[in-house]
């Protein structure tokens, strides 16, 4: 009986050691799944905004097309940029940018390309955990981008 108690106590310490070794891997997995889900939501939103804005531009609402990245929080008067930014309403507007380009010009029969990009910052400490264990560096954000081209009507 005494021998079984002593064996049971030793196994408790072994279980604690195994838990301590596996906890970081478990946290990386859980935090990775959470960040992947939110990143996927951001990608779907950016792709939808690009598609919606290119369709809006293709039916004659292109406005001025400078071909440069315009921040969503800049108060741009470009109607296509405003359409893309309003479609990305659930994302942080200060990290979103939109670019509108017509090839070769904005006349019927040519194409309009709307590109959107968003700077996704991790919401969990997965970046720090991965950096500690790999010894490398992981960027503090991911750039999510989407582009859509449509014919001008």
C-alpha cells in the first residue's frame, strides 16, 4: 500500500512536468486558430470590398482614378474608394487602403481594376510565442490584399 502511494506521488510530478512541456505548443495551436479565423474574416471582407467597388466603377462611377493608394480614413472624394471603404466597415479603417486604375483610360470598353489592402495585426500573443520557440522574427502584422478587374460599361 505504501509503495502505491509513493508511486502515485511521483506520477503527479511527472504529469506536471509533461503539462509544462506541452502548454506552449497547446497555446500556439489555440492562438493560431483564433488568429487564423479573424485573419480569414478580414480577407473575405477585403475581397468583397474590392469586388463590390470594381462592379460599382464598371457601371460608370469611377470618379478620379489617380492610380495611387488612398487610405480609407483620408476622407477621399473618389466614389469608388468610398464604396470600397464603406464595404470594409467592420475593419479598422485606418489600416485599409484602396487603389483604382483604368487601363488604358476610363472609357467604355476598357477595364477598371480596384485593389484593396489591409494591415491585419495579430490579436493574440501567437507572434511572441512563435518567435520565442523558433528564434526567428515574425512580422507584427500581415498585409491582406485583393484585386478585381472588370470591363467598363
